C-alpha cells in the first residue's frame, strides 16, 4: 500500500471508534459529526478490504479484523504522539488530550470528582474519560495491551510482563448505618454487627461478595438483605433502611453527610484494601501518562483536598 495516497486521519478516526466503543463517542472525542466518522470508517473498510464493525442492537462491535488492526494502529499513534510530545514538556493547561481511565465504579466516585475540581481550578485543557470495569486481572491486561485505556486503577495486580503498576493508596473499610438506626448508636461491636442485616457488593470477577473475598479469617455468616454491583447503591440502601453497609472509608466519608450516615470501624481485623495504578510498558516514557499518574496519585493518595 502506498502511504503517500493514504489518508492517515482515517487511522485516528478508527482508533477513536475503537476506544470510545461507538461512532457518537468517537465524534465527541474528535470534535466531528457522527456522519463524518461513519464516512471515515467506510473509507478505511474499503482500503483494508475487511469489515471492521458489525451492528449489534443499536450500536456496533468491532470484528476480529478490527482488533488485529487496532493493535498496530494504537501502537503507531502512541509512538507518534510520544515522539511529538517529547520535543516539548507536557503542558496540561494547553493540551487537549483526553485520557481514558478504567476501574471499578466505586473508585470512579473517588477519582473523578477530585480530578474535575482540580481541572477547573487549575484551568487544565485535558479531559478524563472513565470506563467502569470489574476488578479482573485478565480484563486489566486486555484493556491495557490493546491500548483501549491509558491507566487501570483497581485492587488487583497483574503478572503480565508488559504491565507496570504502583501502589496509590491503602484503604480501610468502615461500616455505614443510618444516623437514626434503632439499634446501632455510638458504637458497633462484633456481636451486633453479625446480628444485623447487611448490604453486599457482588464481585463478578470471583462471583463472590466483596467483603468475603478480603477477610482472611473465618467469620460468622452475614444476613444479606440486598446485593448490588454499585457501592453507592449500597450506601443509599443503608441510609433508607436499617441495613448495614461495609464500604471503603473515603467513599463512605464522601457520602456520609449527604446521606445522613454514621460510620463505625469494622469490629474485626482486616488487611487494608490496596489500590494500584496499572499502565502498559509502552507508556513508560509518555510525558502525558507520567503527568496523569503523578496527578492521580497526589489527588487520591491523601485526604480529600476539599
């Protein structure tokens, strides 16, 4: 193929659709119309002589040919961006780069508000997209190796040779109960904890309950009355009922006042929940990713700056 006659912008459009997962999402990322994005994908399809996307419901899904192509395209675009940005220091105020962060939704609730407040205060031009994903090592590796995300934040660690990681913070769990709970007032001991009914976060990764996967000692079985894959839903349920919710401390503190919740220490020993940032080795020298890693670590590695 003669690259002199190839419109390389088609690869940028293709990469945006693969990352966003939709034509409309890619159009928003590129500041284009959906029609222009669709036209670009059609032109690329004709050039590579392979279908790249197929209809599924109201959206589209990439074919295997698209996945194969994207592995090369994502690498090439990242190297090109890195080469251009290496000539000048990364400047978040002037950059229009959109970073993509993936991880459990309960961490999104901690990360995004802090990042957005800081972006507005500092006048950053960068944007942060958040993709909620279960804490799954294989999914983490796929997302990073396929360059679908820039960083993955979560409680799992990967042994993949191309994945790098660092500890961002260690989180204690606390117990949330509504302030006018008829039986839990002032303190919460071991017997009372297991006498009450509970909410529980369902982990799709292990098909187990979140708290059960973290404790290392045999404990009595909790009485579960409500399960969800959203920690915020569990906190709301605790605020509206007499159920107890075991939850990461900073998320509980973030919502305690608004939901009229009282917080108590767990009445049994448990190791802190360790949260890591993960990235692909190809991003090691990417000045933008280096800036994002340092920024997120500063924002969520300590107490809420607000």
